[in-house]
């Protein structure tokens, strides 16, 4: 069992003609309301791939009886929720231009309760976007832990980042988050890599890099028609962690993550096109060769 800590959110995803300059405006060309939240995306991705997962998250009074609640149950995601009756479930507003660049506005809503909550000890946990104070507590108590700062990076202090990263077993980040963490902690990229036993840095269409035991391995992206990049990183983490729980080598885990992400970007929405294991395996073997389990 893996526990995924962080946001459950409702995503308002829009495509725009361009990202406006300050005090400017732009035309929305398409808009969808979909299921999201970094932790919920990863948890659902793991469940769809056949993994056993519990989502540790916060929801508002609007969640009980909602379509989102039914969706999580349908996909076999166990939940451990902090429910805040007087608040909305967290909501994200994302705007993507034709080149794939994106800006996001996020209403924390019920997720504010993380700051004052005390987590239990998790033997295997991934910390996704969530309150920095809560994630520091999770990292202090965890067994095997992984972390991605996501779009909540700006909420962390340098001390909080150092406290978490120095304790985790695995760090996930995209190139912008790597630059941000290095700047905030006044360290180099190599210093950051040296803080953790294993790191995976994603680079969009340029693929990803695995750093392990002083070596680095490049994993190419799979060429697909990208409709919406939202949720690709979460799908990558879901694929990696599911494969890792199956005792596959880290390089293979990165490839599984790459394949999972390739499915998600083909359709709008973070959870709309998450693959099952057999669907993922078919595309994996087309690009990377046979996928053999070690279980």
C-alpha cells in the first residue's frame, strides 16, 4: 500500500489564444471542468494501473455525494479525508496557450486544514502538492518517502524544503521546479541531486533524467499528439511508483511513468485518459521492448 498526500481538486481547464500580459486579456477557446488535484491524480493513476493506494487529502462539504467521490470509489482508490464542511473542495483554474505554456490559479479551500493537522506515520508515502508544514511532518515520520513540490513550491521556505528533501528517498521535479528549489536554497543542481538517494527530473518533450548512485540515465519522451499537458507529471509519478511497488528497476519505472504520461496528454484532463496496466504495457513494449515483472 502506498499513501499519497496532498490535494484533491476540481480543475477548470481552459485553452486560450495567448497568455495575456499584465492588465491584459485573452480569449478562452475551450473550457472543461474535470477531476484533479496532484495527489488525487497520482492516486487514481496508481489505482488504474492496478496498484493499492490510499489518498490522504482534504475535501469540503461539497464533496460528499459528488461525482468525484463516486469516481474515486469506482477506480478503487481508498481515501483518508480531512473534511471541512464550511469550505469548498480545492479548485484549480488552468490556462494553456497554443504552444503548451500554462498558468494556474489555485483556491486552497478545504486544503487549509493541512496546516493544523497532525499526520500519522506512513511506511511508504508520496508527498504531492500540499501544505509545507504538513509535508514536513509527514517526512519526519515516514519510512520510504518521495516528494514533488509541484505548483505549491512558492509556499515553501528554504528551511522547509531542506527539511523535506534531506529526508526523502526519492525526489521528483520538472525543470522549472529544479531551478526554483536551487534558487530558494542557494544551491546548485548537483547539490540538489546529492541531497537525495534518487532523483527524477522531467523535461516535457525532452523526456526525463534519472539520477541514481552517481549516474544519470536519459529516458526519451514518447511522441504522441499532445492535446493538454495538464497532469502529465502526475501520471509519470503514478506510473513510476506503481512499477516501483512491483520491484522493477528505477530505469524501468521511469519508462513506465513516461508511457503513463504519454496517454494523459492525448486528452484534456488529468484523469480522463489514465491507462490500465495492460494498455500501458502495450505502448511500453512498442517503444521500449518487453516489460518483465520481477514479482
